[in-house]
C-alpha cells in the first residue's frame, strides 16, 4: 500500500518561502556531498591550525633566543614543557606576545636552570651608570671654578683621602 501524494496548492507567501528554503537546503546538501566541499573545508581548517602552530613555535623560539636560550637541546626540552594550545591569537591572527612570554615565564619559574627569567630592564646587559674614576691632584688643580662647583662631592672625597 503506497500513499498517494496529493497536490496542495500554495496559498501564502510564507508557505511558498518555506518550500523554496527546504528545496534549496536539500539541493545544497546534495551538491556539497557531490563536490567535496566539506572535505576541502576540513583540509583548509587543518592547514590553518598547522600554520598557526608553526607561527607559535617560531614566536616561542624567538622569545627563548632573546633570553639567551639557543642550544637546540634546551630549546627542544622547553618546547616539550609548554602548552602551545593555551596561546591565543591576537587581532592579526598571530600568536599573542603576552601568551608566549607567559608560557616561557612558567617554565623559567619552575626550571630557572633551563630558561633564565625575562629581564625587566628591557634586556640591556650594559650598565647604565659607569663608576667614576677617582680624581687626581692634577685634575683638581686644573679645574675651573665652575668645574669645582659641579664636582664638589668628588673633590671633598679626594681631599678626605679617598683616592683609590
């Protein structure tokens, strides 16, 4: 016993729109299955994830290099300890710099012998102030009044015998 389909006339715009939407959805699903769009979308998504992971690894290696960790063995050990999935992307789609530094900082905290902590001074290893040399008798004798006034503390130290 087969059911007979009977023709139902479309009497409203809403009913017409619903039938068109249903037909378009069936055709779109059929087309996607036949054309392989789903597989292509999955492949594109996989390539994007792989590209982002490589960018994250490059960013971490750059951060490690800025901290003096360049030996391949140490870099590989650090990479094993990091959670790369925890590093989110910034607005440009690149690994977030703070996320990268945070991951490396966590390893530096737990294993300071493997990664040195980040320098808070901006990374300069050269001292900002150099130690002044002690004054000599000739220097003091040849100073102008203005130079004596601007170096008065050093001259007092010289006169007090601090000449080493």
